[in-house]
C-alpha cells in the first residue's frame, strides 16, 4: 500500500514481492470485565485525540493512518493478526524455548 509520505518510492509489491505484508499497529486494551462505560470513555477519548489535528498530524508525519475502530473491531483485528503472525513464526521454525 502506498503512503502519501513516500509517494515516489515503489511499494514492496511493485518491487517484486506481491505477497509481502508488514505493518505496525497500536491500540489500547483493558482487563476483561472492565465496565462498558469505562471502555466507552476510553474509546471516545482516543477517537477524539485521533480526530484532533495534533495526534492525526503527528501520526501522519510518521506514515501512520489512524483508525479509531470499535472494541469489537479491534478484537477481530488482533485475532487475525495473531493468527497471521503465528503462521509466520511456525513456518520459520521460531521457538520460545
């Protein structure tokens, strides 16, 4: 995926690796059973910060694209990412032992 920050640099796919995918992501997590009103307060404050100029501009200057999704969307995303990374770790024969 091309980022506006590096618009003239070919993507990895354009450079010959069409299946390559890498990225970094950040998010807030809270302990299970955190009251929903607290979760929503944190989410609203996070989205407000993301939508505000300072945070959005700073993230954009680093090539990041903030999302501000819902807790359920973030859980689904983390599950997909964990499974994808587990496949890579297994294929590479990496062990924590």
